C-alpha cells in the first residue's frame, strides 16, 4: 500500500538551531515528491518538487533532498517565521498525491 | 493571479441541511482537485477533474457528496444531507498539466 510517513510529529527549535524533517515513502512508481508549508487556518503552500534520487532544491533557509526511500527538509538557522506545519506528498500515477501527516515546527525567538 | 479562490471561508450548518462549497481555480490550470483535511485522516483526495471532466471520484465518501465543474473557472462540492462527521476543512487545488498543485485557503465546515 502506498504510504507516506513523516517524523517527528512536532519539532520545537530555538532560533538559529538547524534541524531536519524526515519523509519516508513506500510508493511504487514515484512521479515526484512534494513539500508544502501550511500555516494555521490557511491552505498548503507549495515549496519544492523533487523527481529523482540525489536531487536537491533550496529556498532561503530550506533545502529539500531526495533518496530512493525518503526525503529530508533541512531548516538552516531557522527564524520564528519558519514556524508552520510542513507536509510532504508522494505523487504516483498522473495526479494522485499521498500526503503525510505533517511535522509541526515551532521556532522560538 | 489571485490564486485559487474558495468560498465561503467558514460554514456552520445544521445536520440534514445542504451545503455547497465553491472554487475558482487559477486561470489556465486544467486540473482541479477537492481535498478534505481532518486531524484524524490528514489530507484526503475526494475528487479530481481534468479539463472539466471528473476523472477520479473514488475518494468521495458516499452518495451524499457530489461535485461539478461546469466550466474551466468554477467548481462546486455539495453535501446533501450534511452530517456532523462531515465537519472538516475542505480545500480546492488546481494545477497545470501534471505540475504542482496550488491550494486555496479552504472552507472550514462545521455541521451541528
């Protein structure tokens, strides 16, 4: 069964304290691994798409990487505005996204 | 572009009433999705349209749920009759071809 698991469920960081979020997937025929950010009361906001193992993408303090079984979202020197829930989703077939439950990140000043 | 626009943002209704949620996708996007988000089950795909045609409605919980896309710029999700267990946040998303999906702000539905 296609499945996406994110860990940890919650992460509390001090401002400037770098860390990583994990997304493991068991999707056959992966067509892309997506990362989204979701703020309370808002819809998921697209961050990155990764298509093949070894691929990396960066945006400000965020860097996403992909292996054959998992993806990591690295947050370097986070700021309070990076506090959000980060969702990963594995795409299989032409359109189906299987979402993980998310990691809620809280960054304290 | 204003992004995906959903209305209403919040809806409170009584059990048994009909509820209609609305969505305007991003102009030029040919794929539209309706998702439901709950604490227990996370984000679940309800239905997928491509070029205004429903392609996959396997995620629609039961016959009380229906969705339409009469044209490229408008879609509705209807629940009739509504039940308390339908309470959730409903998201509409659109994408171009097989690219990333862009989500609206969601409609928080509460059925009492």
